[in-house]
C-alpha cells in the first residue's frame, strides 16, 4: 500500500476509489461527481490531482498543520485559567455565555467543552435508557395554566442558609412568572408569592401543583371540614382552579425548570456573591427577565388568559387571609393562636354576647375581627401555652437548622471565660 493511501481518511479513500474509476473510464465525471455529492468542476480538480500525484494528491494539504481557527496560545492560557479558577463547575454552554458577558471573550461552546474535557473539568455524560413518558401538549394561551412548585436546595452553597425557592412557570410559554426564596415550603410562602403574582399579572385560570398537603387534603380519616386546604380556599375565592398532578413527571415543565435553576441560578448568585434570601429575591426580577428572553416560547394562541385584578391591595389581602370562626363570651373575649383577646366597645356590648365573629389572619401578619359588615376593635390581654407545630419533609430542615443554631449558641455561652 502506498504512503498516500496510508495517510488517507475514510472520506478520502472513497474519493480515491471513485476518481480512479473515472480515470479508467468506468464511469463519467458527471456520475462520479453525483456519487461523491460534489460539483463537476470540483470532481475535475480531483481527477487532475490524481493524474499529477496519484493517491497522495487527494490527501488534504492541511494534514499535520495547525488550523487557521486555532486559538492563540495566550488566549488559550487565559481561558484555561478562567475555567479552572472561576468556572470550574460550569457546563460548556453556561461557561461560554459568562466568558462573553463578564470577560469579553467570544468562544464557541464546543471549544469550551474540548478545553474542559482536556483539563478534566467536564466529563461527557453517558446516555442511559430512560423511561418514556407521554409528552403532554402545552396549553395554547399564556396564563391558562401556571405550574407551581417549591425546590429545597443549598441555593447559596454554604454562604447562606439552606432554603426553598417557590417557582411559578407558565405552561404555554415556559415563562418564569415568579421566583421567591423562603425558609421552607409552606402555605404562607405560596400565598405571599400569589399576592405578588396577582398584583403583577392578574389571575390565571388554573394552578397545577403536586399533591402536597398544602394543596390537597390527604388525610383519609378527615370527616369534618369542607375538604379544602387553606390554599385551596384562597384560590377558590379568587376564582382560580386548583389541579393536582398524579406524578412528578406530569408537571415536568416546572420540574425541569427546577433542575436548570439549581444549575444556572446558583452560579449566577455565586458570581454576584449573593448569600441571603433578601438579596436573592431582589436579584430574581433581573434573572426572570433573562430567563424569559432566553427560554420562553410564543403561545399558540396570542389571546392572554389572565384576568386583571380590579380590586385594591387591601381587598386582595382579605381574600388571601386565613379565616376561622370564634364565639364571643359574655365578657366579649375569645382566644386564638395562644393569645387571649377582648373586644372593645363604647357601650355595654350586650348585643355581641355569644355573637359569632370571623378572624382574618393576614399573610403578612396581623389579624382583623369581622362581625357582619364591620371590623371590631380588639386588644390582647394574655397568653396560654400551645403545642409545638408538627413538621414534614418540607419544613423539617428549617426546624433542625434552628435547633442546631440554638445548640451552638448555648455551647458558646457555656464555655468558661479566660
């Protein structure tokens, strides 16, 4: 075998075979060009190269030479330093974006990937066979269906406390509608996020959530009550339907978004040294704008489904408030949440004895006592012990963090002073 054939790639070997058939008049140059998928003029150049140099004439002259697009050594060294020191755990796509945005270096994602592989910063993922789920078609209109979820994660990577991110995302467009860092996934956290959502966007037609106790009464033995959770009552008052998914895969839009947020949002906050929930919530607006510009898609139906909120913020607070009934004693007193209250009246107040009142517990704190069409003034005059609240897998981390912090404080205080 000649040296030219040894140096040939698979494509060049195929070209050599077809060109040799044309030179030996076994097929026309038109047929040879069609077989190789090139123009006739290009095929004629290959024939001339074969006649002049044999098989070696078809070997690329760039073989063994550096590419004209090869990065300069100084640029390559700077890239490697940045990838190791600043973007060590970034994926190729995100690293390429941040190099352009923060460092002014324009480089392709594939170039970054190859550099990361060479430096053992990136390991190509092995493809695995996954269970196939039937993909549900997106809803046609923006605001028809909003998927909601809470994502507990070490969002601040040790710079701040572990917390939960409440995520609202539109099913039709994948637009992020709300992000809110909270200590844990609770009804209050969702209601606080809902308040901002309604004031900003209006009321969607429906929310799509998991089957957590925040959204659904799961106790089989529950025989009393209306069968609704606090969140369920609120969305019903607002005219919003509440739908629970049967599996996590059913609400895959928000689940996949959580995975992307745990990668991109975490790294964005690291670059900005954000380490508190307050700073994270302040940053969320700009991140939402970036996300929607990058990942959102247009709806199939341009007519939006949101219904504007025409009431006041105070009226919305009333609708969001948790409500419970109490019966006033002869002394016009009642108790709630470990506190004793007394209704203040200008007259004797005999008409209020035994009256049923409704307590409005507001999301932002505070309480109002409603009797028919008026709000009664009350004053607190005492307390009584209440049992500790029960915890679940959504709130146990916050409770344990508080216990650990208290234990550390007690340990420091107990150490003898020198």
